[in-house]
C-alpha cells in the first residue's frame, strides 16, 4: 500500500506540474537547467538562500480578529514612532493569491526607513494581513465556497480591528487588489469617509476568464477547461500531493519564475523567496480559491475611489496573469489615477522592481498627506452603506 500511495503522490504531483508546464511554456528552459546544474547542487543552493536571505523576516505587532463567519484573520501593525505627520493615514496592504503578507518585504522596509525612495517614504503606521487560508490566518468553514466578495468582507473586519479611526490608504496586489475592489463594492460609504488613497498593483477588475497565460488561444481554452477538475482531484488527496510537490520541485521552480517575473536577472534570493511563499499555500486552498477569479467583476466599484483622492494603478508589461490591458481598463474606469507600466516586469512587480514600486508609493503617500495636512478632520470608524 505504501508503494501505491507514494506512486499516486508522484503521479499527482507530476500531473499538476505537467498542467502548469503546459500553461507556462517553460519546459524547454527547465530541460536546459537540468543539463547545466545538478539537482543536488541546486537544492543545496536553495537551502543556503533560505537560511541567508532576509526576505520575509520583518515582523510587526501581531493582532487577530474574526471574520463574520468566525474565521480568524491574522494581521501585523508597524508603528512609525516619532515623525508621523498629524492626521496622516494608516497604510493597509492586501496580498495576492498563494502569497502572504511577507510579499511586501521591500515596501515594509521602505516604510521603516531602511530603503531609499524618491521622494522619501513618509513615516506612517502600516498594517499587513494574511488572507484566509494563507499565512497565519485560519481557513474558512469546510465546504463554504470562497469568493472575492467574501475577501472584501474579511478586509473590512481587519480594518475595523486594526484601524478603527482615521484615514486609510489601501494597497492591494493581484487578489489583494480585487479584495480592495470588493470592499468598495460593498462599503462605498466607508470608502467615501475613510479611504484617502488607493494603489492597485498587478490586478484586474474582471475578465480573468479570458486570460491566455501566454498560451495560444486553443491551449488557454484547454487549460481553463481542465484546471478546475484537476485542482479538485489534487485537493482530494492533498497530503499525497504535497509529497508530490517535493518530487517535482525543479519543475515548480521554473513555473514560479515564468509566472512571477518578467526578467531572467532576478536576484536568486528573491526568486527563491517567491517559491517559498507559493509553496506555503496548501493545494486544497489553491483549489478552493481558483474558481473565484472567473466570477470576479468589479469594474463599476472603482467609481467609489472618486477623483478627489490620489490613486495609483501599476502593472508589469510582461505580467501573464493580470496582463497590462487589465490595468488599462481600470485606468479608463478611474481616469484620475496614475497608470504606471513597469517595463520588463512580471506579476510580482513589487519583488522584481521594488525601487520603482517604492518610489511610486512614496509619491502617492506624499500627495495623500498634502491633501489631509494638519487640518484633516477627525474620521469616525462607522461602517457606512
């Protein structure tokens, strides 16, 4: 029986990897890597990177709150100490699918004053949280489907607990940006009263069912048709699939690079950090969340972020998951927003080009503080409609 289970694990892991390779078109690159670098050497290098790299090591004051269905949500708060302007906003960061709050490592360092930005990053209070099923947050009730609307309600619970008063700046990447849009859809009164600025990075307001992932049209259609069933099958044997993941680690690393970054010149420590983040999310959580993206449509919700507050839309021009065109559509719906296209960057633009992202966020925050200044009125913690 043990041999049968192990064989199933390898087959399951390989099935998932093969599906991903078809989506990524990365098989050729991985074959070359196998020929040029011995697997054991690579794994020793990965271990050294895991030990030495500082990425994801920044921690804040922990906090926990409950979503409206009882799911425990974990967040951390970074207090700036001295120098925070009067009436300054709290910056709240929402991460993407198969990531954790640690993906904001470079932006967190910049807000702590340990990384240079132009203009300089202001000293502000910041909140980072883990989406349900990710990082240190709990999972939702068994059998309850995940939706982007549900994630928007989770964000509201975190805001009520971590930022009960005062202005906020919402920063969201990928699924985190969709979460911010869901908040705006369900709580436009809260956005009007409390949200001083918004930044949407590598995300989409809808139309994700049409994304080709860099494949020919026929391949993309086949992937969309197969992926939900394959993921459900793998999720049903989650423990064995996790073993299979280890068997297919080389393929997985290639897929992460293909879909996370637009350039081959990414710091190996950063690339390995992205792998560790994605590896940390159980396959059944991956499967639970996947169907939510095809249903996501929140273009109209962008109107809640009216022209009276700063807004930033930032994307990589080589993003295969939320392509540049999706940011351009959001820019049409939010015409006063600054649209920034990072040349040569992929989906994890905040890791690949942290200098550009830091500079643009610093500019957004500086404009927000100027808008509020020392005369900013008190903000209530009310829910709004």
